[in-house]
C-alpha cells in the first residue's frame, strides 16, 4: 500500500514522542526573518564566495542556547520522514527508524523505503522536471541555492546542528563544522565555481562565431549519500542540480533526519518540485533500480569501496542500453597516515594526531588510521600521546564537554570491535591505550591505540577500520626510505596523508616521494579538516575518482558542453584554393 499527499512545510512544535509527519521539525520563522527571507538577483560576474565563520558555542552563548532549544524540540518527537517525489509525499509498508547511536533505544525518525516502482516513478518525475530546470539560466538556479545557504547559515543552523548531533552522534562543534559551515560553503562556493567554469568561451574568427553552451547531463543523476557528513549528502545532490541536472537523492538511513531537513530547506528556498527527489531506500533496491534505467546520466557517490565497485560493475553490465555513458563520481575508502620525522615538533604532531584519529570517533573519511614515528623520538611522542589520550572524554554528544561519542550503528561497532579483538588476541601486537567496547546503551568504543611492533603490514595497518583505532609503527630513524615505502605501498588507498618535520630538505624529499600516496597531502598539519574552497577533497587509487569536491573541477563533471560554430561569411565556392586553376 502506498500513501501519497502533497509536500508542504508546516512550522509548529509537537512536544510528544509519538510519530509526527514533519510537524515541529523546523523552528517558527519570525516576522523579521520572513521579511528578509530572500536573495537579490545574482550577478555571477562579481559574486565571490567566502567561508562561513565557525561559531564556538561557549557557555551562555546565544548559539549554544539555540542548539539546546533545537535539541529539546527534536528529541521530543519521532519525526516522520516520507519519500518525496515531485510535490508528493509517499509512504510505503517498508519502513525503519533512525535511532540515537549514543542511546539506541531512542528513536528520532521514522522513514519509508522506496520500492523499485517508486524509484522508477521518481525517475519519470525528475525527467519531466528536467525540461524546464535545465533551460533555466544559471543565475536563476544559483539564486535558489544561495537563498538556501542563507537559511542554513541563519534560521535553520541550530536545527541542522541538533539533528546531526542526535542522529549521527556528532559533538556540537563537529556538527557545526559539518552541518552548518561546510554545507553552507558547498552551496555558496559551488555557485561561484559554476560561474567560473562556464565563463570560458572559445575564440571567434572573421569567418565564424564560436561559443560553448554548458548543458546539464542528458538524463538524471543518482546521489547516494553517507552517514558521516550532512554536508556531503547536501553536496552530492545540490552540485549537479546547480549545473542544471535533476537528482534522485538516497540518504543513509543513519542520517535520514538531517538530510531531510536539508531537503526541506531547499524547497523553502524555492527549489521546484522534481528537481531533487528525496528517496530513502534499501541500498541494493535503489542501486539496481537506477542502473537499469537507460536515462542514468551519472552516479554521485560517497560510501564503501565494495558498494561503489558493485555499482560500477552494474553500470558496465548495462552500458549498451544507456543513452549516454554514465559518469561515475565516487569518494570511497581510506587508510590515512601521519608520518612523523625525527625533526618534527613532537607536541604539534601529537595534538594533530589525536584530533585526526579520534574526532568524530574516527569516522571521517580522512581520519588518521596509521601512524609512523621515528624510533629516536618515540618514547617522548608516546608519553605525550598517552597523556592526551587519557584526557579524552567519550560520552553523549549532548554533554558539551564530550570530545567523541558513539560510533554510528551496531554493524560499525561489530566491525571495529573485530579489529580491536584481533589486536588483543595477537601476541605480536599490543593495545597501549583504550580497547574497551560497550554497546549496551550506545555503540561506544574507547579511543584505541595499537602498537604493531615489527608487524608493519598487519591488517590493522592495511585495512580500513573507520573507527577510533590508531595503529602505530615505529620505524628506524636512520631508515626513512623504509617508512616511505610502507606508507605508499601497504594499502590500496590514497585519500589523505600528513607528514611532520622541521627539516626543510626532508619535507621536500617526502613531498616528492609520497606524491601519489594521497589526494589531499598535508605538511605539518593533520590529515582531516579539508575546507571547501581551500582544500578541494578527494583521492585516487581505491579511494575514489578524485574529482575534488569543493573545486571548479567538480562542477565540470555535471555539465555536458556543446560547441556551437556559426558561419558569418558566405561560402562562394566549394573548391579550396589549391583546386582553382
């Protein structure tokens, strides 16, 4: 049975824990905000994006009060999250619940899974919407997304942060970095990048006027989002749409609430129905449904290596039936490293490693998972590392002094625990900090540090763990070449990496030798923390297609340029000069 109704944006609070269909999801708009809710016509020739400033949430601050109010409101209900196709909300018999990872008995959202028929309907609706959307001038499309960015930065900032804290287990500052600042940056900078890449026009001559038309892709884009960044979900759907494409957005079931709030804000900003369709669905159902459509133009993906490989294989199997060769854009696995040289500032390297490895419980795509430290500085490095580790607070993200919280779900918990168990049961390895796990209330895993001794290629140094586990190999200070070889060849990934040294010659040497070890390479800085417009993000090898989200290059992936030549001088003779006697 499928229930449908028109999609709308009510704004009032329901202070109960029963399921409510979108009610009380977004806070009430003040009269002043209503009057200021708008963006003037965009002059793309002069528009310049700037990074959204980060708020600090100090005790007693207005931003902290707003987030605490949003947390109270959102946690007082189970938000009903429908499938949205065009202007209709759909609800199927197949449904699930998003829970708080730090208190998994608490449900925060009910979502419905789209069937193959619903996905096909969404494809049809999106293709119908494409006719007008793709022809709309870029400046008109841009105005919608800039309006959405303003709503996210202001009126709905607390809602985005609170939903990311409750549903994805982020601390308030990590949620601010993600669901507020980075999401807003993606929208604003993508508008600028779209304008930048479409400025190019070929030269004309006395006999011909030449031009480039930047069309959207012919068909639809399937955007498949991860749990770990609300901003990534928004970017996967919005970047193609800015360039004139229509999108089927499949959120992660463990991030469905925050993603749905983003979707609703886009519609409040004026996004026409059908341009982006919100399609919660079981992964294989959605994937199988989109790859069998002849109108698939692209897949925009962030997630696991096996899933992306499965999608790519399915696309390959169906190549003959597509109207166009689908574009595959993916950011997938990582086994990111910190390499610390003898000349490094130890305190600086330790602090960066703690942040990179354990912020958001190691669930950032770029988190440091393997550490290489020279043996002559290891004793002091270890002392400072363990001291910092002892001060980390693991707990509920609702407690403002928490550094890290639970991992996202039971599947992740069990996978991470498997690696910790392996280290504890292997006599050659030693867990030197952490190692405790508990999923009785939430999916809590202590920040764990493993000394692999001489086993530099053990699976804890090779395989993606995606959790708060840092594996350490202490290399001979006189054999830097060995460390470089291990960094570059131990894993199939090449997402992020960082080197720490004060010796300029060493920095130059490592930068050259580790050229292909990471798509985002950091010198005396941690492997996490890429900022839109400052460090475009992505890696190659088995880490993805390296299309660099947060850059002009990324926006080019969503356009199908057409070259137009117009002859302006009549041709008076078919013969070339050498044929004329």
